[in-house]
């Protein structure tokens, strides 16, 4: 059984009310109506219903991902994990994330670099930074590139020690903040 689109009425906030065979049917996002090519007089057969369902899933994925991005910049992997946990189908997830990447809203290199710089400013070593970026589902090569752009770890460790008494406890603190054993040992030699 097929129905015919008899009316499309614009609603608030980018929504469109769809009427089938003279009866109100659904209120859909305008982007879904456009991408599914709904128009007055179009028959809603099995093929067009599948297209409509696919576009609804994609729109749901984009909406969830953009909501997550409204609080902070996130990696593709983080968004993918969130969408997966929300039960969004793989195809819809990939379509949505590809669209957001093309629009420049999702950029793993940008996320990795800004997060690495923020942690470095707060006195963390490369190991802690690498661990934090892994938790954000950022690919290894992107993590390595972000850490390579940072000021050398030993210089950051020296800055973290500025104005403080250089003791064994301070060296342990640096180690606990993710500075490498080599960096901490080099500073220990300078204490002697």
C-alpha cells in the first residue's frame, strides 16, 4: 500500500508537517524532507519510505553528535562511541560523522593539539598527555604529531619546578604527572 504526500507545512525550528492522503502524518526535520525528496504529489512507496527512514536515522545521528559538540570539541572516536552507545546504526553514524568532518566540526588533529597544549601548560608530561588523548579515542599517529609539536618535555619539567625546592619528592611528583623516567633522571643529576 502506498500513500501520497498531499501537504507539506513549515513549522517552527526547521520542522515540516507532512500530510499523507489528506491526513496529518508526521512532523519531520526540514533537512530530512529535502534529502528524502518529499514533495506534494509524491507517492510514498517502499523505496521512498526506506530513503526517508535512512535520512531520519542520519538526522538523528547528526543531532546527537552536534549536541555533544556543543559542550566541547570532541574527537571522531568519542562521537562514534557516544552514537554507538545510543544505538545509532553504523551507516547513519558514519554518514553523520563524515558530514561533520567535511564541515570542519570534527577534527581529531585539532582536538589532539589543543588538549595536548592545555595539559602541557598545566604541567603534565608526555606520558600523561598521551594517555589522556588515548582515552579520547584519538588515533596514535595523531597523538604522536600533537606531542611532537609541544615544547620539549625537559623544558616543561624545568618550568614546573621553577621557584620550588628541588627535592626527591618534587621528582616523584613530576613522574606522577607523566614525565618520562629519562627527563626525571636528567633533572635528578642536575640536583646532585
